[in-house]
C-alpha cells in the first residue's frame, strides 16, 4: 500500500467497519475477512463481515463465522451494515461486479474503500489498495498488512488458523506455483502464533459427508469428459445430480482439480448447473491463461491458472460453446512437458 500513513489515520479512532468478500466465498476470502475482523475488533472498531451469499459448511469452525451476514438471506441486515460503515474493506476480489447486488450498495456509499486482493486486472475502485498478484492468497496479504501495521499482537491461534486456511487452500495445499518462499515464511510465523495446521487441514479437506464422497465417485465415473487429443478435460453437474446427492454448498469445490490431475491435460473445466446460470470453474497448468479465457468468453476472471466464470445459456449449449472455443485455441492448449 502506497498511502500507509493515510490508512493508519483512517483507523486511528474507533470506526464502524464492513468487510465484504466475493460471491461464493472460499476459505481464503472468509479466513482473511474473519481474521481481519477480529484484528480490528480487538482495537475497538465495530466490525461486520458481509458475504454476497452463503458459504461452505466445512468453514463453520472459523472464529466469528456465525456472525457473517449473508446478503441473500438477510438483505436488510447487510444493507444496514454497509450503510452504517465508515470504512469498507473488500477482500479477495478486485471488481465490485464480483459481489453482484451488494457491489451496487458498496459503490453507492461515499466512505473510504480498502481493497485487499491478489487477482489479476483490478478495477481501481478503492481508495486504498493492498493488492499483489505475487501473493498466493489474500490471507497472506492480511498477514503482511498486520506486520506493517504492528497488528501481530492481535493474531492469536484462532486468527492464525483462519489465515492458514486461506493460504493452504489457495496454494492447493502448497502445490501450485504461487507457493513461494515468502508464503512458507508467513506460514512459519502463523505456526509460531498458534496455528494448528493439521487440525485445519483435517477440518477443510478431510471432513467429507458420505453424500459428498459418493457425489465425487459419481462425477468421476459419469460426468467426466476427457478430450485427450486437445489436452482438455471437463466435468459437468446437473441440478438433478446435485439433488440426488443432496449436494451442499462447497461440496463441488475442488472437483475440477481431478480433471486437471490427468496426465497431459493443460486445461480443466467444471460446469455446475444452478437455478439461474451455469457456474464454471477453470484450471490450467503452464502458460495457458484461464483468466484470459474466462474473462473473454465467460464473463469471469481470476488468476492465470485458476479462474471462474458464468453462462446464462443452458448446460448443454454452454458445453457446446466451450468445445468450440477449445477447438479454436487448440494450438495454445497443447501439452508442453517443459512447463
Ligand atoms: P473457483 O473456480 O474456485 O470458483 O474460482 C477460481 C478463482 O477464480 C478464484 O480465485 C475466484 O475468486 C475466481 N473467480 C471465480 N469465479 C469468478 C467470476 O465469476 N469472476 C471473476 N472475476 N473471478 C472469479
Ligand atoms: Mn484468494
């Protein structure tokens, strides 16, 4: 952040603070937001975390998660929190369109906005930007900000667990190229502050319901399509499938990685049918940018190797369109063993 002194001034006295996260918030968005909320609350600020919609049940253990205001479920409460706020933080997203209707409420306020984010191509809407694409996770940026602000004393075991969860998941369990020396150093510090890494890993990755496990089995055997010759694999999931396996929020998270894990696949996609749209997840290995792909064709974006988007067409039409695009980009999608 270039204007750190002004940021310090902004928080010099107790403030009413709203912290918003992106739609379908993940462990990074919520972990970063809840840790920040606790850090600020300990300094006398009045904080509210506002989410555009609901969050996965496997994050229920995070400190303060029960107080998160879900805009879809409690619009009046969310509007009040945004309307009253004297400072609005935007975590793990960099364009107010990412939070839908909630973004319009945020944009309509005149109070200072603080963006903390690590996605590509920000829309510069915020007065304070703590933004870096070098960061593997927004939780890492919250930690770095805490160092600069002398806030480490407010990070206890529970806050450290929240930040660790964000880092662990956004680096794909320390496997993606965003796993830097610095992020390992941050994790070492978080462990020093009390983070219980094995507990968090168990809570996030190994707390499946039987239904979820059976859903994964079904998806891998019935809903996985491998286009071997072009290095692409995709998974799709209908509303009917989700009903059959009683899919909960978060149950489909990470499934796209199974498709990407196939040898010689350079891009994977997952199409999840919702009531009003098709939600799409993209992953890639190497230089093929799914951020650009999602941004150009599916009204989305994200990172070079992990991005998301949406389609208003039917599931079938969306997949047909995707296949045509794959054909168009097949030269760039060729597997390169050196990458
Ligand atoms: P996921 O596939 O796990 O939902 O998202 C992968 C990455 O892309 C995340 O960093 C997420 O924030 C971003 N992302 C997901 N959906 C969208 C979208 O619709 N628009 C934009 N700009 N980014 C998205
Ligand atoms: Mn993130």
